[in-house]
C-alpha cells in the first residue's frame, strides 16, 4: 500500500525546502515509515506551510493524485491541529475512499471530537498500530480492534485499549531519513539528530510529559542500548559523508549516569577507531545534585560541542512553585562554569510570562543570563498547551480566553496579568537579547535581532486583529 505522511510547519518566508537540516525532522513519523517499509509498503512525505493554507491544500491535492495513497497519516501538535483538520476535510471531499489517520501529542491528550474530521486517531506510540491498520486496509477489511487506535467502525467510534509503551527500542529499525531529503535546505547534509530514548522522568507543569506517561501502562522512560546508538551513528556517517554534527536527542543525558558514562567512552573509542569527525550536542537538566563535575570531562573526551540547558526562569520561586523545576541559581552558575572549563558551548532556553510571574522575576532571568552569558539563547513566550497542568491553572484562574488561537503559540502573550501585563511580556520578549548581551555584542547586531522579533510580533497581532485564517 502507498502511505502518505503529512507534516506541517508555520513559516513566514516562501520556500520549497522548509526544513533547515536533518536535526529538525520529526522522529515519530520517521520511525513509522521505516516500520512500514520493512513490511514492503511504499511511503512518501509532504511538508506543508501552515502559514499559506491555500497553497498547502493545492500541493497536498496534487501529491495525492500522483502518489495515490490508500492511507494519509497526519502528525499534529496543538498549534497545527486546526490547519490539518481543515486539510483532512478537504481531502475527504475530494476522495472519500482515502483513509485518514492522525497522531501526535495533541490528539493523544485531546481525542474527543477528532474523528469528526479523521477516520482514526492514534493515542501514544504509532509504529505497531499503524502497521496493523495498513494490513487490515490492504485486506479490504473494515479496520477494528487495533490497540492505540480510536476508529470509526459501523457508525460508531471504537475506542480501543492502549498497548504498553514499547520497552525494547532497539527492536525498531533506524528512522527513515530518506523521506525528508527533498524538503531539507542544508546541502551537503552536515547535521542530524539521533533519538537515544523516549520519555521524561520530570514533572514540568508547562510540558505534556506528565500527562503522556499516564495514557497507558509500562515503563515510560526508556533508553536504547549504546551499541544500537553507535550502529546508527556509523550508518548515518556512511549515508552522509559530510556529516559533522549530531544532536543526541533525549530529555536529559543524566537519566542514567552509568549509561551516560559508558556512552561517552564508546563515542571516544569510535572517534579514535574510525576518525568520523563528528561533534555532539545534548540536553542537560540541572538538578540540585548536579553531576557536571563528573560528566563534562567525559563530554570533552567524547567530542561534545555544546549542552542545551533549560533555565526557563532565573527566579527560584517561579521554577519551584510554578514550573516544578527545583534547583538554585548557584547550580546553574556552577554547571556553566564547568562547561566552560571543558570547552563546551552553553545554550539557554528561557520562558517568559508564565502564570504568576512578575516583571521583577523576569528581570531575574535577565540577570542570570547576563552573568552566564550563554553562547546562544532560545527564548519563548509562555503558551498554555491543552493537556498540561499550567493550561488547567490558566483556565481555573480565568487567565485565557477559550478561543485562543494556536497561531499565537510562543509568538504572542495570551496572558494579561496584573504584575506582568501582556504588553510588558511582549516587550520583554522583543528586547531580551539586548538586555542580556548589551556591552558584549555589537549594538547593531542586537538591534537587528530585536527588530526582527518586533516585526514578527506585529505581524501576528495584525493576523489576530483581522482574524485572518492561517
């Protein structure tokens, strides 16, 4: 059977290659595609720009007519769901025989009403249920009794049980990267990401992991074997000879310290043996019992280039009471110091305007960033995702309207609080880089960054005011 995967991104600029590099691909559908190909099925991917819905629909219709899929599989986060729902409704009118499946974290946590527009939805991991669905469709059967799937069946919605989380991640084939090649702008292929595990042990209130771990039974936090990861690195280097950077994707590298130490040793041995010339990056979660003193020298030997650190807020109160992230600023400073000692670049993730935050507490975030002077920052405006604890808090405290658009996701403030107003939050977002790096980066460079953020924010404000559909 032919299976078409639909992945969407929101981009203001026009481009036929909207994915920057292989580090930005969606791993979930890549794994599902590999599993389907392993069974002899043909898969294809289309990447659509949700900022241009009319063009996206025409491109999808054109691809559907040419590829003739029996199944179209959509992957959705909250901000893309309405766009994908509208696409599905249009495709169904064009060809009612095409079976439409949707998965992703948003529908896993908010399944009610989804089957008004789709034939099936997947709750949780999708590799095995998608293969079983395709097998039933191929045999001309009415799909039914497939665990993890809600199905339209004989005029009813069949809500099947979920299967336990897949424990043996090594049993999966390596993700299908070939399906993404024509959508990636970077040439030659120099960067990619390798997923090292699934699940997160932490309970951050702005994240959906605490909810996803409850959708079924089994172990939620799982790691691949080091041998399996090393094998994938070798295959990737053979496939992309120019590859020189890999992001080792995991919620935090400190989940299992013995495993982390052995991984670093194997990466060092691999470089010594094969001279691959690959540098690595990874996510590092700061905890009160920070292990930077022990781990960062191992990172250096293994040729790690950078660590991503989720600071989120410089205020201990905001981190502990609102975000459920417990560590002191001294832990942050010591971690950054050890990173510098071992030649690692530091990337900070900051979150502005969370419910209950004050402008003074935002300035604490600026203070910590100025003291640490990270090599790069990724700064977002808080957005209340349905299914998260902070979304519930926002509803209970009437901080958001019910018709908040997903187009505002991390681009505009949806909260207007007495001690940190909407206008103050958005100005803080625009001028953040200037406040952090003034005196250390040329003024003109900072001004360009701030003006770019200002322009994007004004664009989205106009979209919201005129209610232009995205």
